[in-house]
């Protein structure tokens, strides 16, 4: 996968690319609209991560340029402007997703995977792990054909852990994923622990689950 | 009470007092005047009689065969004159009321009595005038005076009313304009057509002050919006950097735990800024109210989203909406955030085995949505500060940033929802959203 990061903040671009490279993406960086415009004309990118607030370019113009390319790269808008109009306009102009800053890298990756799945019409939506199968199209979990009923939150947690398998997810990252769209007064990691406990109870009825680890004082990790 | 009503009442009351005084004072006054006139006439007559006696001699009135007395009445016994010889010289010169029997009828007279001497004989002269005549005159006069006064009072009260209404019209206009605006932001300066300089001054001052308030509001909103927006980029950098560091397998455990703490602190900062930005965007009308929101569905979805938290806190959560209500023009996401925050507080500050109930019913022309809890409650003196930004009542050192209820308030204002908080410390709190009557629905 070849990704172009269009971002005028060098530090942020560095962190983004560090993360993406770890996740085995190939990355280019364009610090301004001019550069980005040249790069998308020359290279065949699968993904463009586009900051709307560029010093020399209206990000939405760049979006239109990219949409005219034959190979149609997937585009995710990353912006601190985050107003409703921008969002609507961006999606209208053909962006595949929209992530307001500040965002979690894990969230970005989850969105990228979802976009890829849609864009390239990946048929199989089933993730298999330790004898369990998680079908992300139907939001269902089963163990050797036997269905396990999960609550919405339990499903989201398991899916997120699985998506970022072998990586420690902090309670905060999990909380943000589950409750992130609601702005509220405080953050209570207690709720995550209870959800994980309930999830473990349901899973361990079928198999041993030493692969769903607690990292003391930090969070959880699903190893595969 | 309105100024105009007060002025009218005052004018009517003062006139009523004057009228009452006159009604009380006029009868004795008229009576005295009438008596005075009568006395004058009696004295005039006395002079006439004395002159006649002097000209004609006393003999023409009193002769030996008359038993020394003379009397004369007019036909209707309204007046009499009597002359009488008296044996001794008693000096009498009075005017007083006295009762006289005339042809078997007792009549009250005003009587002038005078003794005088003619040729060594003493005489008593009495001239009387019936008081009934005086009384009749007085009554008539009094009646007409009363009619006249009542008419004068009514006319002047009416004139006062009309005039004060015209005079106070500019003030009414100012008040109506002020009543129409709920927030200084909605105020538009307008000129006033009047020649009363006080009202012109008042109007200009209000325009001026409101202008200053609006400018200050605008500046504050812009400032919050700009600062929050500018802070989002560095926070983004910090957040992604921390996330990358957390994945470093070389990281020793004690550093990892510190990193997690950093992440929490950063999250708190991010949350404050996002909240301020949200409030600023709502205040700047950057959100649309283009959805129709069913409050029953809203309450059910909030409850569903939050049910697991209630379970964790061992708090029962119940939605009990007897009557449904639809907001024709609203923003679902914002209303969700608003209700979520209130229900979340009701759960968070509850007691184990406590209860949270979301109730809804039609309230007059509007609708009341209530979130009741059996929690720790809020002290009465804390309630007015509840919506102040950064005010933390329960968790001064916790993770809360004290902006939850500011969001609630801003979203409520955006939708013209009134908030009411009733609380008994130790027993629980009822948080009420009062929705205004739905004009659009009624119009259709």
C-alpha cells in the first residue's frame, strides 16, 4: 500500500509516517499543496491522507484534483477545522472518510482498513483467531460454528483489539474508541475493565483465553 | 405593576380622595353659607321694621286692645314677625334656631330677637324664617355639586389615562423590544421616535451598552474558537507521538506506566479544548437544526448507550415516557450529548442500588423531560453555580473538567430549552428540561 501524507506540520507528518511504516505502508510526505499536487500526478497512491488546512492550497481543491485521477486513490481528510460544513463538503467531494484532529493513530488505521474493505470490495469479512471467528459484516462472533452473543460495546472492543492485535491498547484508547463520539465531562477507565471482564467470561466459556492479556497499569493486548 | 397602570391608579385615587373630601365638606359649608345669608336677610328686615316703627309709631302695631302683642305670618308660614311689649328692660339681641308652634304645627325657625325701648315701654321683636326653606336649597345645591364633581373626576381620569399612554408609548416600545430578546446577542439597536429626552437617553444608553456587551461576547467567542483551534494541532502531534512511543517494545515498564499517565493528562486537555470548541461553535450557530427529533427515541437511545455504565455502578436505569414529543427542528447529536451528560452525572453521583429515571410528559403548551436520581444530591447554594464553566462540585481532583453541564446549558440554549434543577442533599436530584411549545407543529 502506497500512502501520501499531505500535512504541513512536519512533526505530525513524522509521527504519522513512523506509524504507517510500522504497519507496513509505503509512505511519501507532501508538506504543501503544490508538492502534493505534483506527487499525485506522478505516483499511483492507494491512499491520500489529506490535511485541509494547507498554507498554499485549499485542501478541497486538492481533493478534487485527486478525484480526477484514473486509479482513484482512497482519501481520508484529516483536519483541525472540523466544522460541520467542511465535513459535509469533503464527503460530498468524494472523500472516503473524515477524521477530525486530534485523532488516535489506531483510529486512523481502523478507518483506513474499513475504507479499503469498502473500496476494494473485500469479500471475506471474517477474522479468525484461536478458533473464534469474527464476522465484521454481520457484527457476529462464533466459536466453531457456535454463535456467541455480545453486546454492542463488547463487540466493538473485541473488534478493535483484534484489528490491533499484538499491540498494547491502553484503557484510554479503548475508551476513546467506544465513547469517543460523545463529548463528556470525564474519563472513567472502570467501564472498560468491566466490559473486558464480561467479554472474558463469554469467551472463556468456550476456550482458554490466555491470549487476551491484561497489561498491568496500562491496558489490554490480544495476541495472535 | 406597570408604570402606566400605577400613574392611572394614582390619578384616579387622588381624585377620589378629593371627591370624598368635597362630599364631606360641602353640606356643612353650604349650610353655613345659607344660614349666613338668612341671618343677613333677618338683619335687613330688622332694620326695615325698626324704620317703619320709627316712621309710623309703635301704636300702629300694638294698641291697648291687642294685649300688647303684634304678629304677622305670610301665607306659607315661611316667615313671621312678632312684636310684644315686655314688662322689664332685658337687653336681647340674638339670632338663633328655635321651635315655634304655628297653628298647631311645630316649625323650626331661624329667629332674630331684639329688645328696644319706645317711649318708656320695652318691646321684644322677633323675626323668623323657616329653616325648611334653607334645607331645601342646601340639598339641591349639594346634589348638583356632586354630579358635577363626579363628571369632572371621570373626565380627568380618562384624559390622564390617554395622555400618560401617549407619553409612555416610547417606554413601552423599549420594554417590548427588550422582552423579545433572550440573549444580548439577539439585540439589534433601534432608534426611538419621541420628543421626550429621558426616553431618548434611555434608548441610546441601552443601545450603547448592548453594543458593548455584544462586542465583548463576540471577542470572547472568537478568542475561544481561535485558541482552541490553534491548540488542536500541537495536541495532535503530542497524541500521535505518545501512541508511537507506547508501541516501542524496548520501553521499560515504569516508563510505559508514566506514558499512560501522560496520555490521560493529554486526553483531559484535549477534552477541555474540544468542549470549549463545541460550545463556541454552537454559540456561533455553526450547527444546524434540521432534524426532527423524537424525544422518546432520544431517551431510549441514550439509555441504551449508557445502560452498561449504570450496571457497573449498580444503578437501576429506567425510561418512563408517558407522552411522546417531537421537536421539528433540532440537532440530534447535540441533544444526545446533552441528555447523555445529564444521565451520566445521575449515574456517576448515585449510590449503590440507586435509581435513575428518565420521565417525560406534556407540560402546559410545552414538554418536560426529567432525569431523576436517588443520588447524593447537590446543596442548594451550589445549584446557581452548577452551570459555571470549570465548576466542579463533586470531584475537585478527579478526571472531570467541569464542562459537562456547560455543554448541557449551551445545547439547551441553542434549542430554547429551559433547565431546572431541584435537589435534596442525600436524597437525589431532579434535572428538568423544559421544551417550548412546538410552533412548527402547531403551524402545520
